[in-house]
């Protein structure tokens, strides 16, 4: 009786046809990824507790690209979890969310018309609603990377989810969720500095958030103010998302993978980007070795400067770009 890791195929909603790592046991295939810490994907079938049922079938091709086939959202979630695992492994040498080689699990089809997705430390799992009309599942790549990255933040700096530290926690998930999307390099969902551009969360196809100019969503902050800590963490995150965009790509106009950006600076002074790869290394090093639960924006600046100094030297152009990008969002001097 054959048992082992298999190379399945997923027909996803948002990422086209993708490889899926599954498990075969006899004549049954399950959405269990033996190559990535045993990550499993479950169907809640509109329930809101427990794990529902592990996706399981007698062939290894999953979903049909529509949300009427339950395995479609499962395929998106399973693929998103795999790409997120690979992103952390290949970019930072991190083995899973806790860096202990253990996979989390995913649950899809949570509740009814549930327009959200979330990470939960207590189950070490992420959960996805089906969105409006139960037909816009929140299973896109950047959302998957965002939610799993909440687990990484919990396992490292553990930034408190309120006030300025909460904004930094949220931004960390947007930053690494974006890192995952660029890493996956999927032709149906190419990398961008938008969050939630695939899930039609506003009903008109616009993204949930914009990193080049966060205020484009009508609520997020482009720049630090003394009242930033009073904002919802999904809005105070804008300051750090904007910092990360500026550090990566620089200020002004730019077109990347067909998307146009125009990133302002509070002082009108230009910022020259150092590239996304270096910006990701600086953010990760700060998160995992400099920050604590109570880190605020001023301390985030200090931590990223320390990280950049260790990685590239304190006279490096990368170090100076970190200073410039924080100044451009009104953090520090
Ligand atoms: N999807 C939201 C998030 O990950 C859930 C929440 O508000 N925590 O930020
Ligand atoms: Zn979040
Ligand atoms: Ca995106």
C-alpha cells in the first residue's frame, strides 16, 4: 500500500493552475504537505469552529477555479501556505512560523459571507472566509502571507496588537505578505505593493491597501503623527508600509509589473530605494533581533538602523536609505 508525498495540481481561484504538495495513502489523496512541516488544509464547509474535514479525494487534481467547488479555495490556501513556507525558508533561512520545522494548518469556507481572514496563535492556524455572496474567498497569496506572518510576529517580537506596536504588527504582515507575493512570481497574481487586490473586498475591484501611498484607501496614514497610536492598527500600519515601499523602490513614480505607483515624502525630499530584497532583510532582522512587544515607531526606526548597520555597515548607502525613508514618513530626525 503506497504512502508518500505527492505532486498534485490545484486549479485555484486567484493563482491559476499551480503545483500542490499532497499526501497519498492507498487510493486516497489529502491536502497534507509532508515537505513543509505537515501543513494541512481543511474544509469548514461554512462552520465556524473545529477543523471541519481535511480535503481528501481519490485523485490529485483539486478544485476547478470556481468557489462552487469547495477544493478551489482549499487549493489557494494550500498553495499560499506552501509559498509562504518557501519564502521564509529561502529568503531568511526560517523553518516555519516558529522556526521549528512545524507546519501550521489552514481552514477555508469559514462561516457565511464572512469578509475576513485571520491567524490564531491558540490553534496555530489560519482561517479564511468566503467573502461577499460566499463567492470572494479571502484566499489570495498576499492575504495568506499576511495571516501566516502574524504567526511569525507572535513567535518573535510579539508586537502588542494595539497602539503603534499594533500598526507595526499589521505592517509586518503586509510587508511579508507582499514579499511572499513577489517570491511566488505567479503569472496570475504578479507581485505588487497593493494588499488584497485579488479578492474584490470593496466590490469594485480596488485593493484593500496601498503601500506606496497608504492614504489612497481613504483611512490609512501616510506619515507618523502623535495620534498615530489611536488609529485602528490597519491604518497606523500605513506609516510602516509607506516606509517599506520608499526603502525598496524610492519616492516618486514607478511602474512595476504593470502597476503604477507614486510615492510621496512628507518633506518633499526624494528617497532612493535599495531594492525589495535588502529592505526585507532589514525588516526581518529588526523584527527578530531588535524589537519587543512595546516597540513604537521611534524604536522601530532605531531597530531598523541597527539591523541595517549590522547587515551593510553604518556608512553604507543602505543605512542612509533607512534614515531617509523614515524621515520621509515623519519618523525621527
Ligand atoms: N484580517 C485581519 C488581519 O489579519 C484580521 C484582524 O483584524 N486581525 O489583520
Ligand atoms: Zn493582519
Ligand atoms: Ca498584493
